[in-house]
């Protein structure tokens, strides 16, 4: 009597029915290259790769960087959709390269890979994230309490109160939403969806006491009122946060506070 | 393929000959979206909130006003062929229609002007083009509102 483990090992030796001998297909990666030390303009560069379509775009970029052209520059850290380093514009849509499978984005056509829009490109797929983080810092993304003494116990919160802002705690600050926002593309002064999402996370936190202050910051000319509800941010969010809804909730909080 | 020593500028042979060297450095790329002294100051006040709310409320009111206006002018009682000086004079004899048209004029002009202001803010990138476009917009808005209001209130049905 064979154990299940041995059965599995036997089966692994034979190709599954319906599959070719090699799982690899040829994919063209069309990467937006920019190197300010070589040329003032960005150009497209094509790379032909033999790759398993069940692999991710990030694996393709690794193949290029490690085996083909070591000068290709991009950010990635955890490579598992948590750190938010590798947001890029893949086939015209902001995604995380580490969460995008090649088979899901039509590998028969060249896969275009560009840096996210609205931020200054430093090299290849690396952009200057400073304006993005500046907007993030501006909304005070930390717990503020008025008490001056050290707390002597935990700050309790009911599950319902926690649920109120659960969606916006998922943000990984990858900038996929902010760099998909056409209002942010214009002059970059708009706070952007990500900053508003992170303000939302504290505005609706029952333990926080600076909600009023954050609402005042977002009541600014470049605050929530510049949102045009185009839903680009919601579509782009790799964490599935309902970004536009969060922005609308901040707007509603501002209005009900006033009137 | 270049065999010269190019590692100093960090450019490999894959990318071709380097344009810039240590002695001839690449121009510094100024981050265009950096918050500097020139970037707009943050505003305290509820103008944007009020403008946003006004757009929603005036929009609802305008649906009634404009559809009613179109119905009366173009559909009911003979349609567009009945419109003439006498028809307008007859309607403006009643304060109700005067107020209707006045409200429609003001709301439509302010609603449209605010919408265009938003579009200018979103699409005009340079502060100067913003200034001029908005100046033109505000001038046209004020002129149209004042002229329209003047006509509604000083309309003389016996004019020759």
C-alpha cells in the first residue's frame, strides 16, 4: 500500500494531460527605460523571455535583471504584495508586479511595463516617492490622544468600532491609487487617495482624538474636494480597498460636521 | 561594443557610450512636484466645501428649472413656433416667471462657472494660464449674470 506522498511523487514525473512538455512560453516585456546619465528621453525596450505563464511579472523582471540586462532598475522588497515597493504601470494599469500573473494579462501581446505616473522618474521604473509620502505625513497618520499621562491600560475598542475603519487599515502605501488619479497627475498638489485613506483610518478610529484636525487638513483646497470620483484609485488598489468610498465618507463627515 | 572604462559613471556597455561623465555630470532633475515656497499655501476655510455642496444642490434644482423651461418653451402649447416677443412679454408680466428665470440664470451661470473653474484647476498646469483662464471665466460670468438680471427686471413690453 503506497502512501499518498509516494503516489504524488509518482504522478509528478509525468506531464499532466493536455499540457505541452514545456510549460514555458515566449513573452515580450516592453519596458520603459530611462537613464538620465545616458539620454534625456525615456525609451521603450523589448525583452524576449522564456517564462512560465503562471509566474509573475516580477519574476520576468528578475529574469531580465539577473540574466539579460543588469542595468534594469526597479524597486521590490518583499515580493509578496505586502511591502508595496513594486507598484508599476503594467499594460496601462497600475498593479503590483509581484501580484500580477503573466497568464492574466494576455502574454500573447507585448506586456508594457512603465513607472507609475505623476511622480518624477529617477531611473527606469524607479520614481521619486517623496511628494507621495509628503502628503501622507501631512495627514498625521498616527494615533493622537489629548491625555498627558502615560496610559495605564490598553485603549479598548469594540469590534464594531474597529470594523468602522477596517478597510482603510489594509493600505500598504504602494502609491498605485495616487499615481492613477488624474487630478494628482496634473500638479501633484492634491493630497491623493492614499493620504486620504490613511487619514480615514484615524478619523474614524474611536480611540483617536485628532479627527477634527485631520478633517480640517482635508478640507483644504487640495483636499478631498478635488476628488472627481473617477474610481481609478479603487480599480488600481492591489489590496482591494474601496478608496473612493473612503474619500466620500470623509466628505460626508466634513459636511455633517458643518451643517 | 565599447571596451573603455565606463564604470565610473555607473553605465554598463549594454546602454552604449555614456553621455555624461564625472567631469560632465548629468543635469540634476528637479522634482517638479516638490513642496517649495512657490507651491500653493494650504487654505483654511470652507469655500471648497461650499462650492462642492452648491454644485450638488444647484444641480438638483436646475434639473427641475431647466426641464420645466424646455417643456414650456419647446413642447407645450404649439411648441417652439409660438415663441415671440409677445410670448416672452406675457410670461415676464408675472413675477413667478421672473423669479423662475432669474433663479435659472443665477444657478446655471454659477454652476457652470464653478464647473469650469474646477476644470481649469484640473487641466491648466501653469499658474499663469490658470490666472488668465479664470480671469476670463469670472469676467464672462459676472457680465452675463448682471446683464441677464438687468433685462429681467427692466424689461419693458412696450419697447419700440
